[in-house]
């Protein structure tokens, strides 16, 4: 009897552990939808030209997929004769075309630096990210206004089956594009491309609202349409927060602190380096740039100091594959002088 009680307790704990594990997985999946992880070191594209080409390819393929999605929706519009569906189709087409500024930015980013633009044209990619954030904001505003308007003045929905079909096509097409853009954006380190993937996801949410709203109306709950619209607006705002955060961090030269930690460890391990004074890093587009100051033995001659700095740059390139350039300064360290404090705080 005692053995039976023990087994039952263990079985119950096993169920609790399994439930907790599944709840954790579900929460992680939800977080990935609204706030995808900013980088994927396990599967990255590191070459500057190769990563730009991957970004352009992602934009081209996603435009083709969204174009096919819009054509499928247009066919449904012609069959059903629904003016509302026509408006939604036009909206999806215009949203698909917002990827064009990002395409132009990737092309500009491949141009060589000039005497005026000495860092090149990679910042155009971050500016395109601002445009994407503006479009996500506009989507949230439109969704909110339409939902409130339909809540105050309900509008009957006709052709429910066709409406649901168009919503399904729109959701699948946009979500496929969202997953693809976000994956490639993480691989090449492009906050703008990830934001554009989130933009496609917001359009997918809008199409999902169409399906759920039509289902609610079919079940005899006409108010379900605007209520679902308001819920989708909240979801779009959650996606907007992530996209805006990542894009503005790039514009403010923000980097993941883990990158700084990796750079400091790499430089401190270099032969001849006594300490690391400071490390500054920033993204320009999807390429990383670094500036570091090292303390070395004051007895080191100029030739050896140059070699230490050169070797440090080489090591940084291997430790940070997306690093496009590194400027390393080596200074003689006076043992009587206190170590220089970092020029930033965590």
C-alpha cells in the first residue's frame, strides 16, 4: 500500500513536470512570434557581399510569394464580387511593396565607400527599417480605427465563406514570408529585414482576424468581428514594440552586450596585452564595426606594438564573424597609473 502511494505521488509529479515543460515551450513559442530572438549564431551568413546578396534574395522571394498571395485573393474577389475583399487585397498589395525600400537599401549597401560617405552606405538599411516600423504603426492604427468603427456601427459581412477563404490565403502567404524574412534577417544580422518580417506577420494577423471574425458571424455573433479586430490590434502593437526597439537600437549604435563581452575576452587573451581599456562597437546596416584600446608593456617597441594590435584585429575578426572593420590602439601601460575605467556602463 505504501509503495502504491509513493508511485501515485511520483506519477503526479511527473505530470506536473511535463505540464510545466509544455507550458514553458508554449510561452517560448509565443515570445518567438511577437519578439523573435535578435541573432542566430548557429546558422549565420558572415561575408559582407554574401549577406547582402542573401538579403536581396529574401526580399525578391518574399515579393513573389506575396504577389502570388495577392493574385489568389484577387481571384476570390472576382468570384465573390465582394468590395470589402477588394479593399483588403489592395491593402495587402501595398504592404508587399513596402519591401522595395529595403531592397534598394541592400543594393546601396553593396556600394563602395566614398570620400563623402566614408563608412559606406550600410546605414540606408537602418533608415529602411524606420520606414518598416512606420508601416507597422500605420497597420495598428488602421486596425484599431476599423475595429472601433465596426463596433459602434456594425456592418453586415457578406460572402462569409469567400471572406474566410481570402483570409486563410492571406494568413498563410504572409506568415510564410514572415518566417523566411526573420530567419534570413537573423542570419545576416539585419534588424531591418527582421522588422520587415514582423511587418508581414502583422498582415498575417489581420488576415487571421478576417477568418475569426467571419467564423463568429457565421455562429451568430456579429460583434465577434470588431472584437477580434481589437485583439489583433493589441497583437500588432506587441510586434511593433519589438520591431521599433531593434531598429532604434541600431540607429543609436546599440549592440548586444554579449558581443562586447566576447570582444573583451578575445583581446584580453592576446599575448602582450595587459588589459583592455575600452571596446566600442556599432552596427552599420548588417555589418559590425569595432574600436578598441589596449594597454601593453611600456617597454614594447613600436614594431611589436604594431604586431600586437594587428594580431588583436585578426583575432577579433574570427571571434566576431560579422565584423567588417576593427581599429585597435595599443598604449604603453604605466604600472603606477590606475587602470583606465571603461567608457560605458552595463
